[in-house]
C-alpha cells in the first residue's frame, strides 16, 4: 500500500509516519508533501492508496485538497489527521467525502483503527 502524508509541519509528518510504523504499516511506501498544492500534483501523477492530510495548511488546505481530488474523480481513500475534532467538523469531513478523521493528539491504535 502507498500512503501519502500531507502536513505543513515536518515534525507532524514525522509523528504520523512513526505512528504508521507502530500501527504495522512500516513496510508500506510512505510519501509526503508539505502542502496541499504539492500533494495534489503528486497524487494526480500517481494516486496512492491512502492520503492522510492535515486540515490547516497554507496555500491549499486539506479540505480543498480533498475537494480537488474528488472533482478530478481521483477516488483515493482520504483521512484527516487534524486538531479539528468537533462534531461539526466531523460532519464537514463526511460531507466532503473523507473516509475518516483522526483528532490530534493521536495514537498508533487510532491510526490503525481508522485505516482498518
């Protein structure tokens, strides 16, 4: 499985990748981008199996990234890893077509449960 991690914080990308390894996904290919625009270009060129994206990023946020992928009919599984965990935000994520939302701070078990 190819997993694409999108977050403007290098430290957070490292934490997500570590949690993925701890959750049993360490032998999978994990790629990353620091913003939605770079992620969109890379995903259009070679769609991964799963995208894990932050919500708040400069340039193009995670919701805009998801909306662009859906407009382009790129049906990649998409989950948010974000501080936005309110019921309203969870509904927005669902309405936009995301598969799940993992609220920060998170654990490897939360990642494993969400990915399934």
